[in-house]
C-alpha cells in the first residue's frame, strides 16, 4: 500500500525566513511520481511540481526548491525568503505508475508566514 | 479562460436530503475526479472517471453517486446514506496518465454543511 506522511501539521515563520516542508512516502513500486500542491485560503489546489522516480535532480523555481532523495524516500520542499502570500496548506502526493492518475495525498502542512 | 467550475461555493442541507454538487470543466480533459477534504486532513478520493460513460469507485465511495454523461461534466450526489457528509468537496480533471502534462487541475471546491 502507498502512504504519504507530512509530519509537520503546522509551521509558523516570520517573513523572509527560509522554511522546509517535509514529505516522506512509502511505495513498493520502482516507478512512481511525486507531486506538490498549494492550497491557498480560497480552497483551490494549485499544482507546483511533478517529479518521477528516475529523476533525482533537485529543482529550483524562483524561491521554491525541491529535494528528492530516493534513499530516504523523501521529497522535501523549501521556500526561500518566505512571503506572506506563501501562507497556505501544502500537500505532497504520490502516484503509482500504471495506476491511471490516482493520487495518494499526505495530510498537508499549514504554513503561516507572519509579516 | 480554461478551468474547472464548481457551484455553489457553500451549500447547506438538512439531514436526510440528497444533494448534488456540480463540476464543469472546459479543459477538454478526459479524466475527472471527486475528492473529499475534512479539516486538517488530506484529500481522499471518492469517485473518478477516465472517460465519458465510465466511472470507478475511489477509497470512500459509500454514500455517494456520480454520472459522466458528458465530457465536461461530472456531478456528485451526496445521498442520505452518507453518514458524515459535512466536508469540503473538490473536483479535479486531467489528461490521461502518461501524457506530458497529466497533473490534476482542481476546481475551487464546494463546502457542504448538513445539519
């Protein structure tokens, strides 16, 4: 069975601090995909990134960066120089290969960035 | 603008009544999904449809029903058999898994309160 764990239920930082959101996953598959989504207060989930299991390169997109480590089954998300607009709930999700497009979501981490 | 619409944003019903939540997309996506989100929890899959006139149960389908008569529409009915229907319901759509951009796109959600 697949499982995604986001151990940090809530994180509070002050603007301009760096913050890392942890994601640990469990799967028996050798091919799989990992995702991060952002859920702002409006409720709609916004896609941030997809990573397949064969690509362990870290990725950077502006202030966002992702660290994928298969050895520790982790796919952590770092926001550099956080801003108030980063306040949201962030979800990590896992998709098996050959399973349609079914996602298993973690419980989410609520990030609060204070001015 | 392409996207997913869910209406209404807030819905109130009396216990024992069936209620139908609408989901419409103009992204030309074949696949559509319904998720349920409870406070402080991740998303759980209720039903999904990979093509018109076909749908499959997700992890928590009991007490729910769906139809997929048109590619653009995937309404969800919350029946009186659903024991705890109060929740935030999110609809999503995607291209088939394996295509270049197969991540799921989400609608703004409907918050259902049953008293």
